[in-house]
């Protein structure tokens, strides 16, 4: 995504240049996709796996414990085998 330099941030002598965005900006069409990629990477680093049939459902389990959580927009609902595991 490219954008014109915003007023107040223009570099003298380069007023007609455009800039390539290196990050997503809230309100962009791609922002929700970038947020989902970032969120997924963080959650997978905690040991959760996303269900291949439903991308908003995550699961982490061991022999005696299990945590399942579902994301919807900006809400998360979780269930686990114990309150401590849910925390």
C-alpha cells in the first residue's frame, strides 16, 4: 500500500514523493487481515493450534488439560478443564 506524505510530515524537496507503508493502519481494507495474522502468530507461540475447519477456534491440550477458545471480532470465549488453566 502506498500513500502520499501527510501534511506536516513532508520532506523538503520531496513533496511529490509517495511512501510505501510498512505496517497496516486502522481503517484500511487489509487491517483486519494483518491483525488476524499477528494474533494467530502470538497465540500459536503459546501452544495453541487453530482448527483447520474453523479459523476462529483454537485448541491447546495435553494428557490431562484442555483449553478451547473462540474469537469473534474483538471478543474471546474460552472453556477449559480447570479454572486455573483458563486463567
